[in-house]
C-alpha cells in the first residue's frame, strides 16, 4: 500500500521534473510584499496542492483490490495527516485558525 503511494508520488514528481513544471498550478508568492496578498497567494497554493493530493488519493483508493486494503489506506492517510498537522504545529506554533477548525487549513 505504501509502495503504491510512493510509486505514484515518484511518477508524478518525475513527470513534472521532465516536463519542467509542477504537478499542480503554483503561484510565485515571492514577488509579493503585502501580507494580505501573501496570505491569499499561499492559500491558493495550498488549495491547489490539496486538490492534487486528493486526486492522487482517489486514484490510489481505486487501485485497491478489496475493502480491507481501502480501509488500511484510509487509516494510513489519517495517520499521515495527524503527523503532518503535528509537525506544522511544532514548527510554527499554535494558530488561531487551526484551533477554530480543529486542523490546518
């Protein structure tokens, strides 16, 4: 199961590197100087990355042969999300939105 996700991620990365672009549309936020614009740009990049990840996850789920494999993949995804959220919280500290929504947005 992890091998499938790893293979998908590697394929996506290799394809985008060879094609010379990102696996999803990403804005260059480095040119911005106003905080509100930086926030909007970062939010748009987050939404694009989240959409790409969700698409890959749906594809990985469709490749699973039985409900037990899908259940394990879903549990693995939830574990990864918990580790990701904890890592982000450890790196930047608690955020008002994270507390309000119960996770990063």
